[in-house]
């Protein structure tokens, strides 16, 4: 069983900052990619940023230069600066987890944390 627990959501004014954290716990071999997705009302879930294990991060064009993803083994962070009202969404943590050396990874999701940006 794998659990992803997010924290750090909340409200901010446009131009402000928030920092999200997500800790993965449970019994597993390792985590490959960890990332953040978001879902705004009336829109589909979209990738915000992803960081591979030991690799370089990738970002959605809409957040490049404003958001920074970082990682500490089984914890992933999202530093969000220069927030805009259209960043308002529920943010979900995602982790690709493997349970042995040779088995494929399985994707797990956190419960989501609300981020609201007011103008």
C-alpha cells in the first residue's frame, strides 16, 4: 500500500506564493517519476510539472519561470511564485512506484489540495 499525502494548499493573492509538499509512504522498492497535476473547474486534469528520479524537471508552458518542482527521494515539492487567478485548481501529487527491481511502475495519486488565487 502506498500513500501520498499533500500539504500546503490554500489561498493567495495574485502575485503571491505558495509551496506544496507531498510525502510518499508505504512499502515499495522505489519511486521513479514524481509530479504535480491540477484540475480546474470545467477543465481536464493537466500536468503541471514532473521530476524523474535523478533527472531534470519538465514544466507545462503555463507555469515555466514561475513554478519550481524539487524532490528529496520520496518527497516532492512545488514552489509556486507569481501566482495568477487561472492557477486556481485542485493540485494532485502523482508518483510512479515500483515494488520490485523488475516489475513495471504503478501510478498513485494524492487526495488533492485546493489552491485558490484571487485577483
